[in-house]
């Protein structure tokens, strides 16, 4: 038995949607005799009746209803497959890897991905969140299509994206939070510091470490925030990550000298700008636009 084709299912769907062979003929620009013959052949191939005429209208039999539901899924998958093929033929990437330093604002990242989603053309996106040299590893190795990093290695060009403010913070009951005067570095070093581990292979530097006598090292900002909220140490954290905790008063920004306040610029970098595809460039443009809007809104 020969197999049913997508065109046969499309014609059956057209007859049902438009209420008859003549109407379907006008809608899909096929002759009525062609549609009639095609569906008749389909029924013969399957060995079941799909349509019956009631009055002047062609309606589905019970078996036809089941088969049409299944065929609609098939047609949608085929249409999606054709769109992917068209995108690939135009040079649109099938997969895209975005490497982002964890200090990049999560709200901006989610907003950019929301804007990219409707135009992504079924591109498979892999998001890699890392710390310090872990992000630059992705850049140097060429494993990412777009990189957002605070460290631009030699030989690469970075576009300024956004600056991240870091604040030294502790739980409101922590001894450092009880000091009203300006706290110097030597006093900070006497207390346990929570630091974020460099996720790179070489692990050149842990984020924000002052050289305290005691430190606890974690792998993610969220873990650092939880430990600080439990009063287990102080930490330098991106202000936007702890805005809610600061407003609620569960943690407190420590009183340090203005020249000790840290600001880390982040850059958008392509591993190879000459071979960057249209999907990567579109996502990069959206990321830059979201950051620009955020900067203007904050000023």
C-alpha cells in the first residue's frame, strides 16, 4: 500500500475547513476534480471513508475526525520543518550559545530573551552563566556565539554594555553592620567573607575577595546572598541582585569609603565578528537595546 502524502492531508483539511470541494478549489487554487480524485485515492489507500456528503456539504465521518486531528499535527510539524530549512538556507543559525557573566542583571537577560523569542525561527538557544574567567574561557575557545563579560582578553574587541555596581553588605545584626563610622579594609578582613568562585578552568581570581582571614567560597550569587542573610559573613554583591533585601532591611550596605565602592563594566564580545550569524547579531542588538533603555531609565 502506498503511503499518504502531505498534499493529500492538506486537501482533506481544505475541504473540511471551507465546507466542500468547490470552496476548497477556490481557496487552494486546485481544480475540483483534482481535489476529489486526491481524497478518493487517500480513502482507498487507508481503507476507510473520511468524508460523507450531507446536503451540499462534505463533512467528516467519525474515522475522518480522528485522522484529520492526527494529520493536523503532522502538517504543523511539516510546516515548522520547512521554516527551519528556509532559515538555515538564509544563513540563520540553528543553534546559538550565549555566555553571560552571572553579575549581568537577570531582569535584562529575561527581557532580551522574551523579545528574541518571537523572531528566533526555532533557533535552539543554550545559555551558559559563569563567573570571571569562566565566561572568557567560552570566548577564547569559540564555544559561544555571544559573550557578556567583564574581562575582554587581548585580541578581542568588546562593546560597552552596562556597568554593575557592587556593594559590601551584611545581615543587619552582623557586627560590621553595627559600625556607624567608615569601615576600613583591615576591619573588613577580620570578618568572614563570602566570595564567588571563578568558574574558569584556570580559576585566576575569586570575585571580590579582600584577603580576609576566613572566607567561604560559593559557586553562585544566590548562594552568597542566602549566607549573608543568615548572618554567616559579609560579601560584595551586585546591587541589583540584592535590591529587594536592601529595601526590606534584611541586609545592610556597609559604610565604606567612596573610593572603595566597586563598579564593574560589562562588554558584549563576539568570538569571531566576521563569522557571526544573523541570529547572534539580532540577539546582541536586543541585549544592547535593553541595556540602553535600563541606563536611560536609571539616569
